[in-house]
C-alpha cells in the first residue's frame, strides 16, 4: 500500500487545546517531542502493522520552524532559556537520526526535510506574528536551487508524476553516481553547524545567481578541513549532479584523481578510452584530464561539485618544490559549477569566498573524545588534556585512539605528553593502524611539509618558529626581538639572520606573514602580536635535535633577559607583564640546560631575576640570582664587584622570602667584602652596612613576634 504522510513540526509553547467529545486536553508536543517524526512513524506502523512500512510509505515530509539561535531567550520563566537551547539542537538531530535510521526510504526519495536555515534565529518562539520576517526568510530559503529541486521532487512524488519526471531528466542528463571509494573515511563526525552552513550558503546551486562558486577552506593542518568537507559532500550528494573528490597533495595525485573520475561520466559523453583509463591503466593521463575538464566545462553541465583536497604546496616563480603546481590550471572553464578547496595556504583565499577553519570548542572537543575513547570528560585529567590539545581535532583523535588501544589512564597520557612528547608521538605512529580519517598523517608529521616549504623560502622565518618554540606559544611581537638588537653587546652575540630581523621591522613582518600564510601561526585579534597553536609549538621544539634546541634556548634567554625594561622606562609595568610568560619558559631552560658562561648570558639571567622580583615571583628570582652568583664566582672570583652584587641580590630576595637568617649571613659577607675592597667610607660599603642593619632588625622583629605569640598562649 502506498502511503502519503505529511508532518508539520509545531513551533513550541502553544496554549493547550481541548479536542473530542470527552474534552481531552492536549499540550504542545515540544515539551516531549519537539520533532515528532518518530511519533508519526510509530502511529503509521500501528495502522499498517504487517510488512515493512518503508516499502509502503510513498512520501514523508518533515517541515521545521527554522534553525534557532543557540543564545537563550530572556524570558522570565525559570529554566525556559535552558529548555530552548536543548530544543534548538534536538529538532535537527532528530531529523538527521531519522534520515539515517530510514536510509532506504531516504535513498528512494520518499523522505523530505524542509527547514529555513537563515533568518529566523532572532525571532522568538512567542513572536510568531512577525509574519513579514518569517515570509521573507522562507522566500530566501525556497529560492535556493537545491531547495527548489527538492520541492519539485517532493511534489512529483506526492502527485505520482515522479517516474515521468525522472525519465525526462535521464535523457541527456549529466548526473553521475555518488562514490565513497575515493573519499576519506569519516565515521565519527563532530557537528560543526555554523561552518557547515557557511559551505551550504556559498556552494549550493541557486536559481537567481547561476554562476561559478569557489570556496576556499583554509587553516592549520589537522584542524578538520577534510572531515568537514567529507560530511558536506555526503550530506549534499543529491543536491549536485556530480561530486568529484580530488586528492590534490601533488600534481600527479591530482591528475590521477581527475582521471579516475572519468569512469563515472555517463557513456557517450566523453571518449571511451578516457572512461576506461582507471581499469586499463593505459593511455595518456593528461588527455584523460583534458576530457574530464571539458565535460565539466560544458555549459549545460551546471550543478556539479568538485572538491580539491589538500592543496598545500604553493606555486611560485622561485619555488623549488617539485610537487608544487598552479591549482588554477585545473579549474574547469565556464561560469558554472561549485568548487571547494581545502588548504593550509591562506594566500589561496583570493580565488573566491573563503573561511579560516578554527579549532574545536570545548564541547566539540569533549564530543570527539567521548565518541572515540568513551571515557568521561568530566574529570580534571580530561579537562587538562583538552587544555593541552587546545581544540585540535587531529591531536584529540590521536590521543583518544592511543588511550583506547593502550588502556593507560588519561593522567598517565598527560605525564608522557609533558615529559616524553616525541617518544610518545613516535610510539603512536608505530603502534596500530593509522587513523582512518587522517590517513598518512599524525601529530608528528602533519606540519613537516609546511615547515620545509617555509624554510625553502626564508631561513629567518623557519628559524623564528624554532626560536619561538623555546618561548611561550602566545604573544610574540617585533618589539621583543628589537630590544635585544638595540644593545651592542647583545647584537654581537646574535646570529646574522636574527640580527637582521631584530633591526628591521619589515623583515620581521615578512617572516611572520610567511608563517601565517602556511597557517603555522596566526595574528592576535588586537593585532599586537602573534601566537601559535600549543601542539604546533611543542612539535616545533621536539623536531629539533639537542644541539639545535640548546642553541635556540640560549637565544631565547638572551632576548628575554635583555628585553627586561628599566623601571624608569615608560609603561615598563605593562611590558614586564608581557615578558613574564616568556620568562617562565626561559627559567626552565636556565635550570635544565648547561649554557655557556659568557658575561652577556649571565647578565641576561640576572635580568630575569630582576623581572621575577618585580612581579613578585620570589622563588624564581632566588633561583636565577643563585645561578648568576655561582657562574660569577667561577668566572670572576669571590671578590669581584659583580660577584658581590649577585650575592647581595640573592640575599635581598631570600630576605623577602622570609629566609632571614640566611639573608643576614649573606649580607654580612657582602659587607666584609665591600669593606676589604672599597674601605669603610665608600658609598657601596655604607649601603651594605645599611642593608645588613635592616636584615638584623627584621630578624629581631620576627623573633619578638614569635616570643609574643608564645607568651600569649602560655
């Protein structure tokens, strides 16, 4: 039996109604089933219990009330905002779940879902009287070519004319079968609603604006560009007459992908030798590529989608990369069709509309972790892991797989990540199969191509990334390196590439722009500096050998130490705050790396101690001053004024920490040395005397207070 069933999703929060002879009261279904498609289906099964209902249903139509904003409404009723947030996502999730559950009905063209994507977000549910706004948004929605086609198919299905309509389309049609064979596997996609809507608005065919649509999706390697496009291709496979997925990592792989598509072109629409290329492996691949491009370029073949995935090698006049090529040479001719490009190259955004794909939100990271690992996301260890991986889908997927396969705890994984990063990543590459939705890539390898391309263009830019790895991952700006170059003693210690960058802001900006163009770093929102993703930052550190790390760590300490401002400088306090995060990174290098003992480096460490003191980090300051004291004793001897000054700095810091006896002992030693060197009346000797007197007074006051407390309780 054929069944036509039309179902309208209710708005929400309507007044109760009374129906029937017995006065039964019914409330709005939104509180229990905002999208009651399953309720309709179950009712139909009760009416037609025998046989498969999917074989009996001719057409099922689901009509939504628009995709609402995820911002809670400001109603006074307690909890209504939170309820609406749930409803905002529940209706579409139910629709998608029903489509998957009843895939046979969906594939047969018996299920249609219509829902306005844009324009109704700010219309509150109780404001259904805003008819003009609702009508305008709906008109825009149904003007989309994809929606119009679906409506025609739905109408023909209901009227019984779909067979005649289909046969008329088949004659001379350019439609090809959708194939998943060449598309990367993504079985556990995490919803990225706003990003998906951007693709739909930019690429879906439109009746009133029938022209070529090009969209460039760019961003950091491992950020999820390919996965988003896979989901888009799957979701919209019926919207386009053809969907061709092209492996664009190299020119050769791109040509082979295009040639493979030739076999899907309908018989008689291109040369048979080209259609047979993928099975015979004979013929001229360039000729097959030309045939496919010619087929796509035909003026009446208008509704195709071509996805160029991983166009990551930049083509230029001076480019030595043998795998680089010009992507524009492979765009079909004509002003029609849709082209989607995924890339790390920000410069490709000029080819059309574009969007930089950002990292996962915390909720998206949790959803990915939950679906792949299955463990709880509520523990403190899980939160710390999400902080370390900072919304990078590749890193989250890899960590989840490792945790599942190795059966270690999240806490243990974090320990290995912090202490043995490279060995952990190498072991993840060796053990088990690679991630199916990130083939041929891992956290250890995914940025290597981009880095090598940067180094081929600019040694300074590549070295800046390695130097940055020895600092904090946030807030690198020109003034930071420029201050080091201003001091002649420091400038002599800088390598030539860094001295050039430190003395010329144009050189610095050029290096940063190159790193940005490969999505390895990004500018801060206030344009005051740059930042890099923490996983990329850690990768850039561990890709270096020990000799490189030591050299760049020394440079880092020099730059930060000599950037510490004098208290007489304008806005010195704000500059100190910006330096502090980098100083903490340098602090670890000073304690754990055997630096050379030249005076410029020792002075830089001393200035780190001054910075920590001024910012109230007395423990760090004491360790820096102790390091300076030990180095100056070895190089200059115990009686050198610089050694005595270092001892005095350490004594003062110990006193501020409350270690009064040790501080007084050191200050007495300082006074004795000053007296021997300068005499009793020298200003430095007098200052040392006053410092010792202050220390002794602090000890006396401290002991007096302890005695008072004791006598009080006794």
